[in-house]
């Protein structure tokens, strides 16, 4: 069987490899604690589950959905953006549903890239920013996130050829995997860059609702001029514990959203309307409380992990958002060799920074998505095996 050259261009998906390693260890009798994957462990709130159950009883939700989304969905996103970010959106032209940020980001590549053009992808970054462009037969140019710039890319250092061929630029704050929040002035610089090079900024807002210590994450669209050059992908997966529900929205530039919509009408048939109505519940003021409670859970876990790492001599900056802690590997290790050592010595899975891009080398990522007792156990094991 011959698979496509497009597919051959891709490395195995990071988490598929992690799952394989975990299964191998478990089969060998090891009690593995996986801090590798960012999939919230607690159930979705009854607020959304009840809304789904009620909507699923209504035959009005059972037919093919429209890719534009139900009016209630678009209106709920509009209200949410106004209440939460002070951003005014037109529910007719500037909002449509997406089947998760992953689907949306991948399909934006299909809608905007041709062979010979590229996407500028934050590195380290969510793997779809780099895999997506390759899968559609285009190119990717990585823009390194620099720790000394607060994990902003240095846009002045983007080579002229990369800027010339780029049609998309992926940014993401609060950031996976570094946990960084948006450095001051970055969104403004990105807008100027997009104007200069005529590209679309895609801001991945998967973690704006998961923040700590009173920090409130902005929307990219709050920055003046953002809507002229950009879209934001707002996912309900992490902030509202809805990873399995595949629910997000793309908002912002109407022309870009029309292109995405045109593509989608040829690819899938939209989001189950009962799920859209559950998303309406999540985006209500009651949903704000759900997201706040989840942030409190992660803040507690973040403290547990950061304190333990400090005790064993690993210097980390406690993140102000996301569900991850990003830490440097000890001297003498690559990120892969260190993660292998951690797994061998303690049965704890952490992910190597290098798998999020070359600029992630030298770091590892801990995900906070296991119950507190398991996280404490993992931290104890790390302390015992690596502390001495
Ligand atoms: C930065 C980022 N974007 C997107 C996603 C995927 O989001 P969704 O579940 O909405 O597809 C993730 C999941 O880990 C992520 O970390």
C-alpha cells in the first residue's frame, strides 16, 4: 500500500509515541503516572452535560447542522467576547463553530496555503502548527520563542525569505508548552508584521480561561487593528474541561472566516447542534465560574509541582496560565535523554521539550492533568529518584 508523500513528510505524532511508551511500561508491570498529555482528568461540569442531555432529547438538533452554527451558538460567543474581553463581534460574519482548535488550525492551512508558501509557526509549539502546513503540501518556517523575551518570537529576526512566502502566522498565549503569558507589545508587533507582509495572524486562544494568581489573559482581538489581520481560535477544551466534546469557535476577520467556512462546507457537516447548545451553557456567566474553579485546581497543582522542583534543584518560573509546567533539564542531558531517565527511574512520563520543536530542546514539560493524589505521588517519586 502506498500512502501519500504528504503523509510521509510527517514525523509520528508526539502523543502517539508517548502512548506507545506508556503501554509498553504498563505491560511490563510498571505503575506509570503520565504527566505527558494535557487532557483534563476531572469530568465536564453538569452545567454542560445537562444542557447536552436536554438538547439531545430535542429532535430539532438531530439533523445535519449548518457549518455556520446555530444562531444561539454564535450569539453566545458574541456575548462572551463582549463580557470577557470587551471585544465586539458580528455574530453573522465574524463567528463560526469549529470542531476543536486542532481541526480549525489544520484546516486554515488548507484554506490559505499553496505549494511554495508557508506558515510561520511558534517554536516550541503545538505540533499542528508545523505538521499542518506540511500536510497540505506547503512549508513551515519556525519562529523561535525566546526565553529572554518572555517566550515571544523575535519578529525582527524573521528572515526576509520566510516573511515573503508566509501567509499565516501561528501564535498562542497563554502558551503551550512554555506556560508563558503574552509578553507586552507582542500582539501589536504581530499586527504590524502582518500588515507589512500581508499575512493572517492566527491566535490560538486555547488557554485564556486557565490562569493563576489573578492574571487575566487578553484576547488577541483586544489589540487595535487585530481584526483587520487576524483571527482567534477559542477552544472550550481546556478551560471548560470539554476535550472530548470537540468544541471551539473561530472569531475575527470576516474574510478569513468566510474562506474557512467555504472550505468546511466541502469537508464536514458541522458540530452536533446539541453540543453547540452545551457550549452555549459553558459560555454563560455560570460557565465563568466553572472555568474559574478549574483554574483554582490547576493553580494548586502548579504550586505542588513547582515547589517540589525547586526542592530538587530544578529552577522553574511558576506559570501564570495553562495546564503545564515547563522546566529546564539538568546539565549533561538532552530533553529526550532526561525524559527517558525519569521514566526508567520513577515510572513518571514527562514530555521532552525537543518534541515541540528545536527551540524546546533543553526543557521538559509536566502536565497538571492528573488527580492531586497521583500528582503528589509523581512528585514524591521524582524527588526520590532525582533529588539526590
Ligand atoms: C495550544 C493548543 N492548541 C490547540 C489544542 C487542541 O485544542 P482542541 O481540543 O480544541 O482541538 C491544544 C491541545 O493540547 C493546545 O495545547
